C-alpha cells in the first residue's frame, strides 16, 4: 500500500540557520541603547534644602542691629534727634546741603561769624558739683559694650558714677571717653560760647597712675 506525505496548509516551515541568525542580528540592532542613571549632587543638595525650608521659622532678608547686639546697646547706638537737627545750617559746617554750592555755604559762614554769639550752657547736670577734680579719685572702670562707666570717690568717701557726656566736679569737666585704664575729660572755660570750635583743656585721669602703660593706649 503506497503512502503519501502531504503538508497541511497551516503548518510552519522549518527555518534555516542563516535566516535565524539574520533575524537575531536585526532585532539586536533595532533595540535602544541602555540608559545608565547617574547621581546628580546638585539635585540632591537642592532636595535637602527644600526639606529644611519648612522647618525654619522664617526667611530674613535684612539683618537688624537688634539681632547682632542687645537691645540696650542698639538703643545706645541710635542717636536721638531734636529740633536743631532739622533746622537749616547757613554755615554749612554741621549740616551742609549737598545740593547747594560750597561757595554759597562759605559766604553764609562769613556772615554768620560776623554776628555775636550767645553763651550756651554745656553742662545741664553735673556729677559731684560740691567737689573739685583734685578731690576726686578714680577707683573703678566698667567697660560695658558701647557704654562704659567710671567711678570716682570724693574726700568724704562718697561714690560718683559718670559716663560719656556727663559733667564732673566744680570745673564742669565733660567726660569725653571712658576707656580701659583711664578717663579723658574736657575742661571748658566758664564763658564758653556756642561756637563749635570752642577751646578746651583736655585732661586724662588714670586708674592706676603709678603703673607704666605698656599698650600705648594712654596718651
């Protein structure tokens, strides 16, 4: 009995080896290049900063002097204003208008000098007015930030505390500065006029007058 081999219409034909290799090569060539993820340090740093922002109390764009110094020292640095600060200065020595000519200011200064000046009171309140400077003895100095204090003792062992700007003793010596180891005073004549260039005598009182200064601060 004769047998015949017939191929079905839907049967798959066997692929030859060269065809399979060619197909594999085409598939490998059409594939995308592998993506390698690299770490970005700037992105990590920005993410860390973004996480820390909600924890902060608030952003400060301007640093105030109260944040750097104490409230007392900040108030000492702020200079109070009075009516004289807002009055025009014809002489141009203290408050010259930068938009005015300097020649006009000099002419106004000459006219101002020709006018008689009235006597002004430099010291309104005087510390130890019953004692003279010879009777007072410097016994202590306290350096406290922008405001320092000096302690004087009179002949009756009474203490008197002064700071910069105060007047001392019968001579009404104005305290010019209080520094480490000494106090500088300015002694004005009794009939001192209101001129800004009034003559005065400067006197320095040392805390330890018998010691030899080594830092050169004592004039």
